C-alpha cells in the first residue's frame, strides 16, 4: 500500500483493543497515521521515516517467554516513541527497567497525579495536575530504566507515566486515546506537536485533490466500473472517480427492493441523469427478481446467500452490456485493511461484503480509493466533494438490507410494512436530535403476530421491534436508553399509520449476547 507523502506517525500494533482509536486520534490532529503489526521491520521503519512511533497496548506480559517484543533499536533511532500500556512496559523492560504483576489490577477510570517533573513535561502541557485516566492493566512498571524520570502516578501505579527527554522516549501506563482519559486528546496532541514536531499537513481537501490527480494518472483513458450500494463508502468512491475521469466511469446501482424508504430515489437524485457529477449511471430495478428468489426461504444465512448471489448476477448482466472494463472500484476503507491485514485483531465477518468480489467481470485491476481513510474521514471527503448530508451521514446499512430485518420469509407486503415503520422511527429520532449519538437505529419486522384491538374490532397483526445501539466498532454494542416519550410517540405513529402492525417492542439487548441485526 503506498502512502501519501504526508508526515506520518507509525502505530506499532501489539494486539490491544484500542489500536484503531489511537490512529484515529492522531489523524483528528491532522497528522497522517498508519497502523502496522509489531513485526514491521526496522528497515521498513527507517524507509517510512515516521515523525513519531506509538507502541500500543496488548494482552501479553513482557516478562513471559512468549512475550512479543519490539526490536530494541527502535528506541535509539532518534525518532520520538510513545509507549502506551503494554507499550510502556515494553519500553521499561527492554531498556533495563523492571515490570511485574501488580498486586491489584486497575481497570477503568482512575485518579492520576502529575509529579513535579510531570508538571514540566512536554507531554503534559495544559494538563491539570490531578485528573482522571483510563486504565486496563495487570502488570506495572516497578522500576524505571536508567535515564527515565517518573512523570505521573496513580494509587496503584508508582509509574503511571515516565519519560527520558534526552532520548525522546515517553510512556503512559494509561490509555490517552480513550475518551475517559480527561486530557488524553491533549496528551496525544502534545506528543504529536511538542515532541514529534509535526506540522499537521493531513487535510481532507488536499487528500481529495491529490487522489484525483493520482487516479487520473493511473487510469489514463481506461474504463472504470463501480457498484453503488447507496451507502456512504461507495458513494464517496464514485464521486472521487467521477471527478477524476468523468464519463469513463459507469456506476451500476442495483435496487434489490430491500432498501429503506426513499433510499433508491435518493441515490438516483445524486447520481442519475440530473447529477451534478459527470458519470454514467445505471439503476436496475430488480426487486421482483429478489422477491421471487426469496419466496419461501426462512433461514437467515440462506437469505444472505441468495441476496448476495442475485446481486452479483444482476451486476454481471449490466456490466456485460457495457463491455470490457479496465478497473473495478471497491469501497474498502482503512479499518477493513487493518482488520484483514494485521493478524492481531479479529477478522471481519465475510458476510459483511455483499457477494464478495465479482470475479466474472473482466478487469485489469481493482481500485480502492478510500483504503487509507477511516469512516469519519470518508464522510469529510464526501462533504468536500459536495455530496448531500443525507448520503454523507448515512448510518451503516447491511448489504442484504431489510432482508435480514424481516424475520422469516421476505415478501413484498412485509417489506412495505417494515419500510413504513422504519421510516417513522428514524424520522422521529432525527427530529428529536437523538440520531447523531447512535451507532445504528432501525426497525425490524418480527415474525410474530398477536391479538390487538382497534376501534371495536379484534386485530391479529405483526409486532415491530425497534432497535437503537451505541457502539464504537460494531463488534460490541449496548442498547441505547431512548426517552420514553419518544418511544411512545413512535409506537403510536406506527400502529396508527402502518397497516398490518398492532404492537411495537423495544430491544434492550446488548451485543453480546444478541447481534445488532436480527438475523
Ligand atoms: P451484527 O448483526 O453482526 O452486525 O452485530 C454488525 C454490523 O455489521 C452489519 N451487518 C452486515 N453488513 N452484510 C453487510 O454488509 C451483512 O450480511 C451484515 N450483517 C450485519 C450490521 O448492520 C452492523 O453494522
């Protein structure tokens, strides 16, 4: 993967759970940052010439036989190093200090105090003497290596932070990247600017401009094909390509009839014949094909498979019509690259890419114009490119769409019910200003019918389930506590406005044990 010519901070990953967060925090400070596995060689580090290196947390103990260590020379390259949690213990251990198991583990919010030396530290500029940090450790630094001074302590940790200014080495036992560390952002900013002397040259406008130039050079007069899903990643990728090569780009948008209300038209409004972007846009209204293939199918995995396969088939038919293409665009983003490439973190679920790679299309090369960006950066690139907010701010939506939010068999009637109910729910949450704090929120159609009473009559209708979760990474999530008045309002609107529904339930389950989607 080639990197931009910007200044870079290198994050060496030792398998901790907040590693992506560190990179995001650095980038929020307008400095480009890459996450690499701890096995990244010294030669490659020298070649990369990072302005600073951050060693992450990790599950190991530095003193065991199977501990993963850093090459010791990393501490004498003359590049500033910040060790976080396991990274701090690694620095202590490898430079001659002592790490041992703590009598008491520290987890969660912890009081932290700067020492007299700490109050003078470049790392702690504008940080209060007494504050709160986020801890998650069972080992601690019992003795600092020669040349280091202790800059912070906690009730359990004699060395909550240490530094050797002459060698530009800094370490915190706590996690500055986690928002619960009150001055964590400030500390990372201090490291980046005070210690590493970065200038902050990672800006979305220059990324966009540069990508367009590079795409132009690479593609020449080649033909490019892009599958638009309606989601933010493929939309931003498409606009970037359109700015680069205009009508050499064809976007195929397969409407499988399982999108949310108005979604297909919204995509067409942006990319269709009245588009302000130059490109060829093909919308395929394929819903009947999908409903036919889904008839009688109740198993979730089978539904996923059918939707994925049919999607590929439709896409294939359309791409054959446009003839040979040179490049195929994929909306891969940086978390996908990290998760699939580093080997330390969990692998992305395969079902999260609709149908996988279309290997039947005859193309020379895959282009992934967003593979260096985090989701929030993709959104700002989208804004930079003039995409409307309703697309830029779209919450993640699974490839199989409403198909996996309808429990049991999918029918056109059920899709219609769910679309209406889901629209009301999302509309009310947006109006109440709650949407922006939620990772995902949607309605699902349960396969349950129950007795109700409306007017003087008995009903026997479906129950709608409402879901809203807070999550950082979609691997774990907690059910959001929505205000009761809002839930009541949504309930009342759904049962009154959506024919076929007489009951509304709220899902209070977290992930685990449930998943975010219902199937
Ligand atoms: P779960 O339900 O596994 O979802 O907790 C985690 C995240 O993944 C999305 N998801 C999918 N995305 N195809 C996709 O493209 C799928 O089959 C699929 N299943 C779940 C889900 O929306 C959430 O963001």
